[in-house]
C-alpha cells in the first residue's frame, strides 16, 4: 500500500512536471497577438501551421454573434461568424459577401475553420474559439463585427441581424507570447482573449508599430482634406470678403480663389476619398455621416454656382441690395456650420470604427475653440464694416464711388473683378 502511494505520488509529480514543460515549450514555439474594440476582442495564437482565434465579448453589451474577416473591407472577404446556442453549443459559419449586404455561407472557403467547443463558452461574456490553417501573412489584417442579436438557430446559414460595432485591426502573428503585452497563454487555456494595451472604449485595434492599412490611409486623407477644405479654406474666404471688401475691389479675387480655386479641388479630393473608403468594414451604404456629407457637398456646389451668377449676372436698375446676395451670404454660413457639425460626427462617431487609435482630446478642444472663434470674427466684421459696405453699395448704384481719395466710375468698378457689389 505504501509502495502504491509512493508510486502514485511520483506519477503525479512527473505528469505535472511534464505538463508544465510541455506548456512552456508550447509558449516558446507559439506566437500571437490580440486587440479589442468597444464590445469585443480578438486574440490569435500561431502554433506551427495553424492559428487559433478567439473572439470574446468585453462585457459592455450582450453577445449575439461575433464575426471576423481576413482582409480590410467587407466585399469579397472570407469571414468566420460565430454565435452561441441555447444548448451550450457554438455555431461556426464561414461566409462571404459581394458587397455591403448580409454575408452568406460559402460551401468551399479558402481555408476551413474548425470550432473548438471545449475552449469556447456561451456564458458570461462569451468566447468563441476556432482554429484555421495559417496563411503566409505575418501581420494579419482583419475586419470585425459585433451584434447583440442572436440568430436563434444552430443552422450555419441562419439570417443574422446587422452589427452594432465594427472596424478593422491588424494582429502581429510574430509577437512572442511570453514577451508581448497580450496574454496569449490565457487564450490557449481558457478561450478568452488576452489583454491589449490598445483596448478601451473605442475600436482602436492599432498600435504605433503596425502600418496603416490602405483603408485607414484613405480615411486619414479623407479627414485631412475635408477639414482643410470646409473648416479652413471656406471660413478664410468668408472672412476675407467680410473684412476686405470695403477697402479694395480685389477682395473678390481672393474670395473666389479661397472658396473655389483652392477649396474646390481640396473638397473634391476629400469627398472622393470618402466614397472610395466607404466600402470597407461593413459600413451601411448610407449611414448618417455619408448622407450628411453628400448633402453638404451638394450645397457647396450650389453655392459656387450662385456666387458665379451673382458676380456675372448683375441686376439692372436695382434700387436696393438684391435678395440673392443675402441668400448667398446666409447659405454660405449655413454650409460652414453644417460642415463643422459633420467634422465632429467624423471624429466622435465614425473614427471609432476605423481601427485607428482613439482621437486625442485636444482635437475636440481645437474644434470647440474654432466653432466659437469663427462666428465672433464674422460678427466683428459685420459690426465694423457693414454700414460702410452698405454706404459704398448705395454710392455704387448711383454710378460713382470714391475709394481712398480717388474716383472710380461704375464701369471701372466692374472692370476690377467684382467691385463692392458682388455679395
């Protein structure tokens, strides 16, 4: 009996040591990474020719289904979508979509994924684990999506409700699990995603050492061009007209160059980049940000036409300021106000779905200061120069004008490129 007990103790000790050695050996060989969005995390463990992926909820919202795709856009990207069932099982569905529509099951996916029921859990935050053959990518670009609505079916082809969280991220599959910030061993043993230094309340999923995806570069460029066009160049043109029109007829040249000559190509480039980037990450084809963007761009085009008509089509025998001039001024200010609101929705709402680092708080501070400063500058211009402007326009209608000590006829005013009476 004593001999049997001693042998049992020896066997347990040896098996425990062997298990520990095997675990340490596995950790030395395996590499991986993990990232989190607002509602879900994805962890990857590369071990030889296979990759183990874990999709887990963060606990902020109830898990309905979670999905990920191997690429940077929704269209034609192989996806793995998983959800838990009432009987404790997990459904794995490999799907694809030709556009921004509900993805459907693919009978022969490029790589076959296999669910790991033993490592997956449907309780609590839920964690869905599967393995898939590794590809040649050392940095894996991914799209992800999270929904709070469960398909309520074990059928892999069941209809799924649109996601409430989505974005892009990149996982560095060459990171050592023992030295990286992600606890990859936790992903292996418990089926829950490891922690990430990038996790937080926004869909960041990016680090400084991971290059931007083509989609992310387009989003950044879209933001830069649109902010430059709508928030800088358009207000510059407005303020230039407000402050200089009573001093020199050449104000109009600077006004149209800022508003159309420079702002036009800048805005068109920004809008085009926005359209180009609108396909990735499962974005709804017409979400509020895109709808508002199209409206603002259309209004800008109308404003350019109105400005040209006011400049080139002069009212005959006018006894007062034409109504189209007032319309042009109010319309322009409205466009800038809408653009400033659009910029805010861009960095407050849309940016969270890009997979980029969260926007610094300083951006919101700058936006707030600019929104306050612009109307103040415009109001000061009105208080200082509006009466002088109206007086000059009245003199212009009478056919004469004295500017800085010299006379200028109505004909000469027209020849200067707009005079004082364009807006």
